[in-house]
């Protein structure tokens, strides 16, 4: 999930954003609901165990099993409600409409700075409904920037990969993710360049492509021609080439 304050990626159970130190309201609410649930479940479980001590039989065992299953179901519902429910999304979307002029100005400033990562992060963090009329000028750019953001995020994971043997994601997997998003980024840019009618935003898309090419040159230590050639490969071919560089 994304921090609603700074837009950086954080864990769903992080109470405090490790980057800007803002509170994660979803995580705090989730903990409160889980505490209430566990208290209620403990009371119910105690009653069942007490009853089972007095009356031994298959139906008591079935009742205990039923309570356990119900607990799992309720826990799952609580988790989905807090992390995937519509409340927070709707609040952010409403704020996006109320602060349309302010948010639009901030997005334009990020484009002027050629800061496409923060542009995409801002859209994610504030749930900007860029397909709606109020933000429709950003549609093509948002599609491209989202893929650009994914490319940068996964490439950083490849380059800065942990050497801890217990690290949950392999470098090969991160490479596959990067190659998938890079392929999507290239295809998305081609499609959106055909659709974008505004010359300024069209230039932004072209600039984003050049930025990505420059990043590939830096990451893979290749020249202009090498970056061009790499970005023309299939996902599988890209992955093989990257593993030759990063996987020892």
C-alpha cells in the first residue's frame, strides 16, 4: 500500500510511515478491530471449552471446530474491510475533487521538474481519479508514469538486492518483474503517444521514454545503442541479459 502523506510504498501493518513518520490510519484501525475480535473470540472459546468439560461428545468437538472456522472467516472479513474497503478510497477521491485546482497545480509542477516517479506516487497516494473530467488531461501521462514508477521500483530492488539468504524475493524474480513492467512501459508509451493530442503532455511522454533509456544505460552500464537494443528485446531476452549482469 502507499502512505497517504508522502506516497511511498509501506507495509500494510506499519503503524508509522518509515519515511515521513505519518500515522497509517488503516493499520491503526485494523489493530483496534483485531483486538476487539480477539477479546470476543477468547470469551466465546472459553465458554465452548467449559461446556466441553461437562459434556463429551462428537457434537462438542464439531462446535469447537465451528467456532474456530468462524473466527478465521471473521478475521478475514475484518482484514479485507480495513485494507480493501471503499471508505478510505472514497474519502481520498472526494478530497481529490475538493482540492482539484491545488492537486492539478502540484501535478503540473512535478511534470515541469521531470519528476515522473513522484508524479505517479502522488496519483497513487491521493487516489487521483485521472480518468474523470476533472483530471482527464493527465490520463495518458498517468498510464505511462504508473509503468515508469513500477520499472524504477523493481530495478532498484534488483540493484540494491539484499545478500541475506533468507530474503523472501530472489533477484531473478525481481528481474522478471522489472522486465515485465519495462515491456508494459514501452508498449503503453507507444499507445498513449498516438492518443495524446496536447503537445506539452506528448513531449512529457517522450521525455519519460528518454529518461528510462538513460536509466537502462546507467543500470546495465551500456551505451546509447546498447540501451536501444536492450529495450527492443522480448521480456525473456531482457531477463537473460540482466541475469548475466546481476546474478553471479
